[in-house]
């Protein structure tokens, strides 16, 4: 009998495996069409969503041309005169715009540093709870603020921090302050108010994806770790967190891409004439310039510039996290 042919091992001399070659675009389109025909009943279910995106997301892109025009309410998009990059030149010298950029970055970086970590810690704490009823109660309580609008939560917060509100009464009774003060009127404290109130509202909701991932972890990993003498903290560090790496990376990418965005509802509710210098963010500035002052071209130019920078941040964050995840792109 002839000897069977030996299978040659993969070439790993370079230290990395070669990724499979990408198929030509024409072949991928052909395979997509074949799959669509085979599963047309299921594939057709996405058509309403695609149609919705075309009408409300892609067609309005044409309206971005007013960023390069001098548009007024008596003009149409086509009839408005072209001004080129004049609106963008005004942006570069606008003091109030750059103040809103500083506020946006300051609040967003604090949310990234604190608000990104809190849902992860909260999800792990909920996952480690033993009683199922108590666990459901904690989840429900933590989710509840997400379903309340900023009109409701902002009204509660404004009442609590007023001079006769709950916070001042507690601080006075503990002897931490000598006279009540409304911290919402203090510009130096607004960033922390915005960050902490946003965490209060969204931290519980942010645990959903993490809890879903943790529920899929094989329990035998924890049993083996117990046999090896690992305590709960060691199990969390070596088993739970590594299994959450991909979803953490995805959330980090989405968070970084939204650094120049901010919660407009929160800002409009909590901002007042006293704290405006620290509360004005890019979104509220665009809203004020466009809807209040009627300068639609300038507001569109600001929004377009912010969108371009956000896309750059998204691609950069995806590139960095893919390298941290052994060149596995999350997006």
C-alpha cells in the first residue's frame, strides 16, 4: 500500500496566520443575490427598515448643501446663493462655538472616564447576586430612570438641589454647610452635575448587554477556578472580564465616536442663565443658532463639521481596539 500524503502544516514562520483572501466584489454580490432568493420571505422583512432609512437618513443628506449657502426661510435649498466655505470660516473665529466645544469635551471625557466603567461594575455586581428575586429587584430599580424623560428627572433634580431642596436639608443637618446654596446655579459644578445625573439615568440600562454576555459564560470555568483555589475577585478578573472583552470594545468604540455629541434634552433642562458658560454644548449651540436665531446655514455647517470629526473618532477607536483584540475588528 502507498503511504497517505502528509498534510503540510501552515506556514507560521512569520509568527502570524495569513488572513483568508477576500472574495471579489462581483462574487460577493452574486452570493448575496442567491441567498436572498433562497430566503426571500425572511429577507423581505428588512425592507420597511431599509425604506425608513432611505427616507429619513439618506435623502435628507442633500440638505447638508445649505452649509455652503446663505439659506433663509424664504429660500429653497436650490435657490439659496452659494457662499462656499464662509460659514466654516466664521466657525473658526466664533468664541461661543469654541466655548461649547470645551464644555462638550469636558463633559464627554468625564462621562467616558466614569460613566463607561460604572455599568460594567454594576453588571458584575448584579451578576454575582445569589438571590434571584433580589437580583430582579435590583435590575428593575436600576433600569427605571432610563424610562423617565429628562423633563421628569430634570425637574426632580432641580427641586432636590434648590435652596430648600433635599440635598441642602441633608447637608445642613449633617453640619457640612452653614447656609443652603443652589449648586445648579454654580457654573464650576455643572459638569459634575451633568455627568452624575447621566450616570444615574443610564447606568442600569447600560448593564443589559453585559449581563446578556455573562449569562452565556460556561459555568464550568468558575467550577474549575474554584478547584484551583481562586476567590471571587480572581474569577471575575480572569474569567468574567475576558469574556466581556468584545462587547466592552464595541461600547467603547460607540462611546468614543460620540465624544462630540451630548445629551441635548439634559442640557436644555438643566441649563440656565447662571450656568450657561459651562452648560452650553455643541448640540445646544446648534439648536440655538438654528431654531432660535434662524441661522440655518451656520448651524448646518457646525453639525457637518462635528459629524466628520465623529466619523474619524469612530474609525480611530475601531482601529485601536482591533489591535488590542489581536487584529479582530469589532465593527
